[in-house]
């Protein structure tokens, strides 16, 4: 850049600075400009506030419009609801809406709450019992029990569980401890028309009478309606310590009009059965408590089913019954039912009746065994148990001990006879061995004939030891059924067992650990029973006929049976294990005493002396010999 260019740039900057100084406003002009700018800012702020106010006013107006629209919509919705209620429920439309309330009816034994929505038992508590963890024993509550009548009324399908009933008495709590009391719930269907449920409870009773009345509805019920459908659903609650054992005793029982009491197999995960015959009652049976619906006349037919609850923590099974009830159109139609909500006590169930000479057979829900075993329990064990209860009260450990001693004492003649017969067979064993040495194995028939000939000569019946044992079997099996089914043992403690109706435990395995087929605990009564059984069998192994105890298979059974009993009984009733332990201990003592009573040398001398005595053939033996002669003659003729 040369000198002239530099001078030119300097002059330009000088001119620009000079022009700026010349054109800058005076102080008065600056003040005026500031006032104008402030005025503009104030105006803009005012306009912004006005705009905000307009927006707020517009939003308030919109809210008011929405409110008005909501009121209009609500009116429309209510109208639609009324139309739908009238369409779906017909004459019962006014009862399809309401507020659910609860009414309590109770005596000293049971407390029942009814819901006005559906008018069925909503809650049932047995006051005299507790759960295994000392909580109130509640059969059901909330929606664990649902009862619904379904029928057609002028093209509408009416479900009573959807309807709100009116509590006629108006009292929320009714006490039937001293006098019979009733709860009456009614759902109106217009002037002079209604459905009425009436529940009646007597003092000191588990039986709740339940009457259903259809009044003035003969023209409203569909003309082709011949049945009322009843849906009864319930969840069976876990009440006992051993959920697995309790579940195996939980199922649906029923009795047909013909008198047969039957049940759905307990051990399935789910079970369903259609009953085409008329049904007298249906029972949702837990191990020790039941809910039973009884028809004073009968139900037409029923479809029963249950599903097992896999967790088994709070519930065991879900029950459901679809029941059909014949319907006759009438101005005033009444159906009579009863609920039994109570314990599975044999004496109590035997006395339950809803009419004279109407045997309900509810006691058959208690599994006392088949035919002869049940008879033994009913006519021998239960009366003896009740008699000892009068003497020893509720001390079940002593009652079982005395019962065991009495039973063993009564059976002692049979036991002694069995021992004597076994002793005879044992002292004859050397002579049997001599026969087997002389006659080869191939000639099996000849061996048997020679052996029987020896028994005949000495006067020994080879079945003499088996028959007395067989006669004792019904009692042994009857006791196996009696103890687990006896509610009298429930929550009764003895020694280390806190509940004789359930398993006892001296050691519980860590949570989540369980031995297959054995369980998650160790039962001491079961251990003692298995040990006593092993000792008893070892003492008696040589008492068996012909020394069969020495056979390998029999030796194995001596040890296998106690082991199997140890596995099976670990989760069973402690009272049952205790009884079998006592029974085996008494058997051990009897064995030792009888061995001292029997002189085997003298017994053998008596048997040998019998060989010399002339033997008379019985009529049966004579006929058998004659038949054998005829067969031999026929064979000779054929050979010729």
C-alpha cells in the first residue's frame, strides 16, 4: 500500500466520525425517544394482558359448555341404562340396581352373613372350631361361595345373583342363640309380585332352612319354562396342617333319590360327572367340614365337577354344580331346601333330618371303609370309642391306648390259636423235610399228598393258623379307616404330637426341601411304628407254616413292609401311627408270653401219639375218596 492510499483511508474515517458527531441527538431528543419507547412497551404489555384475559374467558366458556354437554350426555347415558335394564330384566329392572348390604344370622355354633345382591350366604364361620394355625374357621367368605337361580321371564334370562334384594326385617344382625330366627330377603317385580328367600336357623344347630317363593309371577315366567337352573360354586379352603392329606379327603358327595350315596374320586386334578337321576343332596366335603345343599323333595338332575388348586396354599379345590329344578307355573310356588354347614361328625350327621322318616345318610360322607369294615367301625369301634370318651374325656392318647388293649384282649383267643397252629407246623417241619427228601421235586402232587397224609395222621389243620389271622383283618383295616376320619382327634395333642388327626413332626426339613414319597418332615410315631413292626415280624418269622419265612421272598418282605409303612404313614394321622405302634408292641409282648406257655417237645409228643389213634373219615373226606376212586376206574377203562 502506497502513501496516497493510506492518506485516503484516514480521511474517510475522519469524515465518518465527524458525520456521526454532527447527526447525534441532543439530550432533549434522547429523553423524548426514551418516553416514546416506554409508552410502546406499556401498550404492548396491556395488549398481552387483554389477550390472556380473553383466552381465560374463552377457556371458562368452553368448560361451561363441556359441563352442559356432560349433563346432557349423563342424562342420555342414564336413559340408555334404564332402557337396557328394562330390556334385559323386564319386570325385575328396578331390582337390577342398588347398594349391596349384609345381614348376619347366628347362633352359638355358626355365624352366617347374607348379601342383598343375590341373597345367598356370603360368609359362614363355625364358632366352636379353629384352623390349624388358630384362626377362626371360615367355610367361605367374599366370593368363595356363589349361588344363583336362573330362569326365563318374557324373553329375558334372569339371574338372581344380579338382583338386589330387600331386607324385610330391616335388622342387620339377628341372634338365634335362644329362639328360632329368620332372615327374609325379597326382590320385587311389580305390585304384588316378588321372589322371596327365607333363611331360618334354630338354636344349637348347623342346619339352615332355606325357602324360595315365587309369588304372583305365573304370567311373567316364560310359558315354556319347565326348569329353573341352579348354579352353586364354592372354593374349598385349606383348614388343616397337612394340605396333601386334606386334599385327598376333599371332594363332592351326593345322594340320589333312590338312596345311593356316591362321590367324585378325590385324587384327580379335575373331575366331572353327570347325574341323570333325581338328586336328594349335594355336599362340598372337606376333610372335617362340609357344606351340603339338601332338597326337601329332590333336584331333577345335576352336573358336578371340581378342579384341584395346584398351589394348595389357601384353597384345595374349586367346586361347581349345575343343578336342574322342575318348575311349575303357579301364583304361589314354594321350594324348600336346607343347608348343612358344619363338622363331619358321625353322630351329628346321623341326626340331620329335614322331614320325618327321611333318612339323609349324610354320615356316609365319612370314609369308614367298605361293607364289613364299615360295619365293624359303626357297630364296634365307634361305640367303644364314644364309651371310652365318657370315661377319659378328651384325652385321646389314653383312649387309644385303652382301646388297643381291649381289642387285643378280645382277640387274644384267636391269636393264641394261631400261635398254637403255627407251633404245630413248626415241630412237624423235620418230618416234612424227610418227605421232601424221599420224593423228588418233579413229583409235586405226590409230595403234597404225603404231606397232607401226615397232617391228617397227627390231627393238624394246615389252615388253622391262617383263619384266626383272617378274622382279625377286618378290625385292623377298620382302624386304618377310623382314625384318619375321626374329627374327635382333630387338634387333640398327646406327647409331642400337637394334632393326632394330622402328622406329628420332630424335625422339619428346610423350606422347599422334600424327600420323594416321604415328605418334608420326620414323624416320630411313624418311626416307632415301623421299628415295632420290624421287631414283631422278626420274632414271628419262624411261626409261619413249614418255615416259609426262610424263603428269600419272605425274608425280603420282613424288611420291606416296615420300610413301606414308614413312607406311607409319614403324612398320615399321628393317631393311626400311634395305634399301630401300640398294637405291634402288644403283639411283641403276646409273642414272648405265648412262647413260654407252649412246650414244643410236649406238643410234638402229642402229635406223634395222634398217629396211633384210629382216624374216622368225615363225610366230606369219604365223598372225596369215593370221587378219586371213580376217576381212577374211568382212567383204567380208557386205557383198555
